[in-house]
C-alpha cells in the first residue's frame, strides 16, 4: 500500500511539474531563511551562558540618583565582592575584575625579540574557581597568588612559544598603559569561547591595578565589575531589597542603589532607562524571531494554498477510486503521504540551501555559525509533519468524504467555502509581505537619517588614532612633531574616544540655596587644546581652551543644554562648586552637538580639560590623505616603535556606531525579498490554477466577443481585491511595528503617509506583474481548445 501510494505521488509530481516546483521552491526557500535566522537567534541567546555556575552567577549593578533621573552602571567598587561575601549569607562566592570599559590592560608582551599585542584582565585570585575558563596547565589553587604571575590563553601561548609546556614558567615583559613589568607565566587557560562577550588573552592579579591607582581599592571608585555566586533557591527580589542601600554607610552617600541581575542576561538585556531595564539586543532577537516566524508562515500558507487548490482537481480521481472499492481511510492516507512527502523534500532542499548560504550569512552577521542538524531535527520533523498534515488535510478529510456518484456527475464542482479559504490565506500572505516592505523602508530611511543628519561637528577627512603602551613623552611633544606635516590642517588630542558618548563626571553644583543642587552629573568628555576647532564645533559664547590663557583643569566649557539646566543668563565666568572645596570656571558655551550615537538624546555636557590625552584627532587636507597618513605613521613609529599604527576615519567610526542597525537593515532587505518572492510564487500558482479552472468561462466569453483585455481584467480583478484587503490590514500593523522599532532611537524619521502608500502600491504592482503572465497566457488561448478540453 505504501509503495503504491508513493508511486502515485511521484507520478503526480511528474504530471503537475509547475505546481510541484512552485511548492518545493516556496517552502524550501522559506524554511532555509527561517533556519538561518534561528541559527543566529540561538547563537545570540547562548552568549555568556557557558559558565558552569551560570544559574547562580549574578552581576552587581548600581543605580545613581540624579536630581531629575537615574543612571545605571555595571561597575562598582573593587571592595564590593569580598565585602558582600562577608556580609550576606546568600553569597557563596564573589569574583572581582577590573572595569573592562576603563581598566582593561592592553599592550605589547615581549618574548625575546618577538612582540605580541595582548588584551588582559585584572582579576581577583579566585577568578578561575568561579568563572569557567578551564585551566589547561597550572595549579588552580595559587595560579594568581602574587603580582608577578600571569596566566595566558591557549591561543596566545601557542603563538608565543609554539607549545604549552614551553610557556609554563617562562618570563615575559608586558608594556601597557598601566605598567611596564616582567611576569612569570604560572598557567595556561582555554581561550574564551566565541560566545563570550569578554575576550582576553591574559589574566593578572587585581592588586596590580590597586598599585597603579589607589582609588581602585576605595569604596567611591568605580574601578571594578563584581560577580556573585548566590546560593541555590535565593529569592532575588528579597536579596535586591537587602543590598539596595548597602553603599549608604560605605561612602556616606544615599544616591547609590545596588541590585543584581543574572550575569548572562546582560548581553541581551543591557539597556537601562532611568534605572529600569528597557531592552537591548533582545529587541533584535525578538524582531528576527518574528521575521522568521512570518517567513515560515508565508511559506507554509503558500504550500497549503497551492496543495489545496491542486487537490480540488482530484475530485474525479476520488470518485473513480471510491467507485471501484477504495475506502475513506486509504484515500486519507494517500493524500497525507503525498503532502508530507513534498514537505519532506522541501526540508531536504532547505538544509542544502542553508549549507550553501551560511558563509555569506556569517559575513553579513559577523558570526561564525555552524549548522548541526541534530539540534534542529525535532523542529524540522515537527514542521514537516504539521505543514504536510495541514496541507493534506483538505483533500484527505473533505474530498474523500464525497459520494462517488455525485463527484462523477460533477454536482459538487464548486466546493463551498474553498475559494474563501484560499483568499483568506492569500490575504494573510500579503499582509505579512506588506509589513515587510514597510519595515524595510523604515529601517533603511532611519539608517540613512543617522548618517546624513547634521550632528553639530565635522566628520569629513577627520582621522583618529590612539597612543598605546607606556607614554614617557609629553603629548604636546608628539603634537608639535605632527603639526609640522604640511597635509595636516588641524590636530588635537583628548582622553577617550570622542564617539563613545558615555564619559561623564559628577559633583558639580552652582546654587547653594537649593537643597537639590549638589552632585550633578554631566556628560563630560576630557579634551585638550584645539579639539573644538578641529571638529568644527561652534562656540556661541566665550572661548575654547587656549594655551595663551594657560587653561588648566579648573576651566570648563558647557553646551546649550547645560546652560538651560543651570538656568543662568550669563554663564561665562560662572564658578561651579566641584567635589570637596574645589571650583570650576565656565569659560565658553558651545552649540549643542550629538555626543555619541543617536540612540542617546543630547544632554547637558561639560568639557573637562586634559592636556595629556592619548587619543588624537587630525583634520587632513583633501587630496593629501595617503601621503599625510604615511608621514603620521612615521612619527608615530618613532614614539611607539613596538606598536602598529591603526588610524581610522571619524566618518567610518560613526557608521560603526550603527553596525547592529546596518546588519538589521541588510538582513531585513534579504528577508523581505524572500517573503515577497514566496508570496509571488503562491500567487503565480493560484493564477495558473484559476485560469485553468475558468477555461470554459474564458472560451464562452471570447466566443461572445470579449477582448483579451477584458479577459485579463476579469481574471486579475479578484486578485486585485484580495491584495487591496491585505493592504487595509497591513498598514496599521506595519505602523505599530515600525514605530516600536524607531523608539530605540532618540531622534528618528517621521512615519509619513507615502511610506505606507508606497508599500501598498508595491505589493499591488508585484501582484499584477505576477498574475499578468498567467492571465495574458489564458486570454490568448483559442476558445475552441478551452471548450474541447472542458
């Protein structure tokens, strides 16, 4: 019986080649696209989950109360972990590492004449006991016992020594921004996996950071990130309530509120607004999960629709089989086998497509994904059976129930509700496709908006680079050498990356009569002379930092938003109280500019003065870029002979701020094309089916004088109405989804009416083009042939 049904099914595929290939291509393409997205989603969800104590591992965060808002930090005091272990029984273990945003040692490790650039971590002695970076060589009990020990990653040890055994006990010299020191290699650990956010090549004792900067061991210093292993069964809400005011007694300041969140959640849920977790990468994970489901749904609808349409042509076959003795059960089995077999073939083709497309997909997403069919075997089997069963259920359970006499006499040729089911499925398909089109237009326009908006500073022909390692020479010495290069129009230095957008400072006040006027927090990049001029930031009052006035750290420059916050009419010369008895004088006001990405609103900003900044900003004369960069590199090499020169253009750095959104846009473009393609394949197949089914009507109309245009209009009309209904449902849904995505930005495009009109017209045009081929072909058929076949 099974062999007989398989033979009949394969003959049916051969006889109806067009519908077979449309079904196969549509479903396999949709499945392949969904599989690729789910691979990416699974990888994103797996980040930082590899630690053995993942279920118990928590990260200590701090909310800092400002007069009108709350800011959230993932860094706290270097004393926090050890102290919390002593004070709270819920804490089994605690590990401390240097704040990876500010205090991560990066520099050159020398082994004889060989130099290697290395990223490291400051960490407490129990680092390898708590976090799962398995030791390959070394004694775990005392591996970070002293400040002369260093633990290297497997990849770094192999690069430096060729084998792990030779590395153990060897000495290396490490020069970075914190120290220039000789270490003994006390162990080798397995390199961090690909799904670890923290990638590093070496670990050294946290006490070295304390030796470099005494504030690393103070309660009011944010030098560390602290991770706790909480006892199983700990109520996190109760624990957060217990530690909430833990800092009050430590620094005599009630503005800090502590809380913990699962360590692995920070990658996906790392955004906070006013002290409340509001999202992060999880938004993109959710977005693409929805996209994958939509594409899979479109493909399955397409498959079921065409299968249902084709099945209605088998009524006479059902009648004949029942007339010669076939029972309902055997007919149900035959139709389900046919449908499930086609779905199975589509899954096989989809897997082949995934393997072919995965390298390109990895390039787009900057991932190193691999497909393991074992991980997806159950979902694939489920999709195959569910899709096959739903597509085959109509002929299996509906057609098989008719009486053979009625079927053979043609008394049920117009099956009740069949057309409405198909139209409903087509409407659903095109609703999703139109939503895709709206999304693609919105995402691409927002990305274009971020790149073209006037930010309040100049990005053209601006090059940035950073000095690395120990710096013995004054920054002004190197600046003086660089200023001699004729291709440099302007040059300056600062402490930190101008585009980072997070450098801040607190402790400012200006109105002693107000109780709330203390410890104000400002965005506060630290800049040297000439940065404002080099970047073309407009000074609207006062002046910028100047050597002529011998400006120092007691002078500050603020932006317009800061003036509004302070409520002062004449800011120039205003003295701000700062810290314990210190003061700062406002010498200038600059026009508001976008500090950081457009995910952030323009906030009150205060420029601090730092003459010795490591980061250089250079405006290069147009047309001299190559020669000028070579001369800059020559001078850089004189000052930093061990380090490579790695300049970047500010314009490119700015684009990199939106790398996630750009990847979203590229993927959305591809997925929209796939969704539309699959929908069009379904429409194409249905148009062919409709033209074939109405062949007698077409023949009669042509005999009565109907023109080709009239025939095409009749056949196209029903599809046009269906797509128009889809547009009505899709527009409000598209608006809601597009608006939700734009809420991730502080400054956005307007969702204008033409975006939705364009999406609807595009869908309608695509539908007309798809249907017109079949309708034109049907209109050209000789009416004699139509009636003869009937």
